[in-house]
C-alpha cells in the first residue's frame, strides 16, 4: 500500500498515526474516548487482533476514536 500522507494513513478503516498526529489527536485531548492499538506489521497477534479493532471502530463510530500507532 502506498502512503500518500506520511502523517496519517489508513490501514483498512483504522487510522494509523505518526508521532505528530498522535500528539494532536490523542494527547491534546478531546471530548471522545480514544482506543489506541499499538501494533507492528510483522506481529502475528497484532494481525489477529486487527479485525476486532475494526469491529470496535465500527460499533463506536461517532462516539469514540480508534487509532493505530
């Protein structure tokens, strides 16, 4: 997958954040709860968990933010 914007790309539907985007969207705070999935592309358990993370994002659409780092 080609990355168009290195600051914020999407893997499936979950946004992947770099450091700057993480600081802006997660650390700066907001009015919604945030789920952050710390993953690695080579990590088998991370790959197995990805569908669950996507399901959580779909079920909480609008009421929570879901990101991957």
